[in-house]
């Protein structure tokens, strides 16, 4: 199960405005078709390059930009960084072929709120757009495993190395033992429902823990919690 929420949206919810950025016309055509059929989603623009995606995000102010990584000129990582740092307020969902891309964690560090692979079912991609538009974050379960491997193989150096490595407690200062447990399970890619089953607590309690973690760790979303956990060496298999 990809998310804890329903795939649809209430009829009175405002339309989610979407921009597609992919240099493959066939991919855009397939997504355009399903977006057009979704009553709660509205396709407002299409881009074939990263620079065009940035321009459309600034001019159209979509809720979500669905972003390919490999595009001519400016790639999806640089475009994601500019969009998430800019004034548009758009969330970015990266949609690419993971096995051909070594830059997944770079896209997440650039501010992407979701990472999906192109062989997913189209309905699942639409569900992910809704989740991200609602302010949550989502990583496809298969990508979570590969993301962990990417962090292990290619740790990103700190921009200003300290004389000695910063201990995990300083990075994760102020969180409780139970919050440590929840964070470790988030880093493994578990949904709130799966975390609740693992810890034998309610889903509502898990959501409360995740909300507190976001606040305490100054994280934008669930994706950043994954990055923080692996940077801190909290989760199994991290550095």
C-alpha cells in the first residue's frame, strides 16, 4: 500500500493544478489522458525541459509539478531546486526510471516531495499527486530500498566539514525514544498504518509522532525525515 489515504478526493475540494515536465511526448500523452479524466486534477501546463518547467511553475503557480530527471539542458534536479526555492509554492513529484538514474537522493535533497518510477500504475501516480498536493510526501516502496542503498554507497559530504563528526544525538536532539523508533520505521519506507502495526499503537498516534518529528527536526515533509534519519546513522544500513 502506497499511502494511508483514499485514492480519490472529496467533490468539494479545489482542483489540484498540475504541470507535467518530461521530454518524452508519449509519457506526457499518457499522463495527460489520465489527468484529464480525473475530476479533482487539472493539467495546466506541459514542459519538455527543466528550464521550461521552472518558467511554468513561476507563471502558472501549480500545486504539483510532475518532474522527469533526465531532460535536455537543465535537468530535473536543478529544476526541482529552483522550483522549491522559488515563490510558486509548488510541490515536486519526481517521476523517472530509477534503475537508470544515480541521482535519486540528489532530487530529494533538492526538495522533491515524492519520488515515483515510470513503471508504476497510472492510478498510483495520480494517487501520489493527490498525496503530495495535500502536503504529505511519498516515496514508492521499491524506490525506498534503492534510496537507502544510494545513501549508503554515495554519502554526500557536509559543505563545511567539522573537526570531528557530529554525533547523532546532536542531529536528533530533543526527540524521545519512541520518536526514534517511529523515525527509524519512516526511514524504512513504512506507511503510518504499517508503523502502527509494528509498534502496536493506533494510526492516529503514529500521525501525532510524525507531526512532532517534523516540528522538532525542522523537516518539511516525510522525505526529509528519511534523509535526516540516514544522515544521522539512526536507521539500519545507514552510515
